[in-house]
């Protein structure tokens, strides 16, 4: 049985895909990337913003054509779009044999068996169901880095976000399950562990009565094999002094935090339902940089939120210029049905959203390009990701760069390295967001974590 598994959306969704792949592998299923070889297709969908929704729908439609033509025996749809639009999928795309909600991923093998035996039913569980942890996964990231999802759902209920309605309230995965899963990943050769959740900073509050991310990090750092542990999705108001101290003290924890702030305008932040204002964000970023001078701070912003005026936008530009985030991404606001923001007055025209996004990114480019230039002459620890064939150039990342979203370091070297190897590099030049460097002969001491 050959299965084509299509995973769309965020890294948290990717973990769900890897869990389902692990369950299917235990049942003896084989996997293929070739539609022509597939007997079954599983599409794990996303619906966070409109672009992701459209990609998911188009992918399902493409796979439905394979089903109609008889090229595949079964089509299963899972994930956020499946959870949110199960009735519509069932009605509009009858080629879909089974739909699994976001909390029903452990039922993937049962659902497949039912479909292949001629039964067809959807698998939907309550959104309050405890999330799966400690599962054996098929790692799809190349093997040298992997994501560890530490919690499911979200309690913040930002006015633009559909996640609580498709993923439920915040539920932490028990620490013993996470440590077991991390041990498995380390045993498979994973060198970089990336902690993800809708919000990592609240980990453990529901299970242990307090924020337990610092304790989890301490325990993860004791696992042999990991060189880097990276933390994504930290809400600024939940960053504690204890967390800062762990980042400072634990060599394996990267001096890198992803802190989505969404806007620099207090009026917009209030309409978004965010828990911080610009002054509090300044204070948090200032504290982090004071305590950890070489910390890399990534953030995301939303351009064109309902009611955002030109003045609000200018305030955000000034905020970005002042803070000088190390890494920054911008999304245009996506009007998602069933969210409070979708019903707000003064929706911003798409062309205006895009113009504001571009203006923020142009400013950030100046900041980022200058910061890249300031790296010249520094020695850094880097992870090899691959090589450019016939050019003797390796592609690598520093601690400042999360996979898939940040920049790269290009290394000229005649030496032989494998993906996942760590090397010491001196930065010799920069090219926009990316760096260029050379291997340092003595790799016994590496400056950065």
C-alpha cells in the first residue's frame, strides 16, 4: 500500500503529519512522493489565512481528480480545514472518503482501514481532547532537525484568529511524554530541537499550575545528542525572568526568540485583543537585549488590520525602526469568517494592505542588511544544511536562523561535510539577508550558541 501524504500549513501541522505517518508505518504502509505510484492520498490541511485555505482546497480538488479517474483508491482529508469545513467538504467534494478533525489524528489507521473495506465515516473528536505526546514519528525534515509540539490550542482569542475554534483551548502535553519523544528524536540523530505550540510560553499552566517551559528546557538540555534547542512562538507578556535565565545559562538553548507582536500601534493592538501595548513590548525587548546581548529576536506583524489608519501604520513603521528586530515577517490581514475582526467596520482595501506590508518590509530590509554587514569578521557556530552541487559551497544556518523562515550562511570549502554537521565559520561577506563565510581551521571553540 503506497500512500502519498501531503502536509500543508505550519510546523505544528507538520508534527501531526509525522505522527500520522508513524502510525501508518507501524501498520506496514509505504510512502511515495509520486502521484502515479500512490494507492491512497492523505491531505493534512491548513486554514489559518485565506491563502492557506485556498492552497488546501486546491490540493484536495487536485487529489479528487485522481480519485475520479480511478488512479487512487482512497482520499482522506485531515487538519484545520477538515475541522472547520467538514460539511462543505463532504457536500462539495464527494470524492473525499473520510474526514478527520484536528483531535482525531490518532484514528488515521482505523479511518483508512474503514475506507478500504467500503465503509465511509468521518472521525471528529471533542476539541478538549488531550493532545497526543510521546509518539513515534516519521521525521520529514531531513533528520538533523525536528519540531517538538509541546501544547495544542490557544486561550488568547485574538480577534483575527480562528485557531481556538479549530484547535480548542490550550492543552499542554505532559512533560514525561515530551521527554520520551525528544529522546526518540535524539536517538534518530536529530541535532536541533525546535519547540513549537500556538504559544510555547504558557506551557504547563494547565497541567502543573505554573509556567513550566523553563523546567522543560532544563530537562531537554540533559538529553545527549541535541546541540541546539530553539524556542518559537513566545507571547511577549508571558516571557518570565526564569525563562530568560534558562536561555542565558543553558548552552544548548539558542539565543533566539520568536515573539509575534502583530503591530506597533496601541489602537490596533487593542482591537486585535492583544495583551500588550507598544511600551510593554519595548520593555520586554529591552530586558532581553540587556540580559542576553547577542539574542536574536524574530517577530511577525499584520498589515491592514480593520480600522488601521495611515497614522497607525506610520506608528508601526516608527516602532519597527526604533526596535530594529533581527528578523521580521509581515502578513496582510486576512478576513476570516467566524472571527470578531471579520465583522469590524473599516475593513482595509487589499491594495492598501499590500502597500503597507511592502513599506514595512522595505524598512526591515534596510535594518536586516545593515545587521548582516555587521556580522563580517565574527566567528559563529553553524549547522550544515546541504551543499550546492559542483560549486563547493555549503548551505548552513547560524543560531540566528530558524529553518525555512530566516536566512542562510553560504560557506566556501573543499572539505567534506554532512547535513547536520556543526562547524565554526568566520563571516567574510554578506548578501542581503544571507551571509558568506569560510571554515575556521580549529573548530574546538565556537563563539555563538
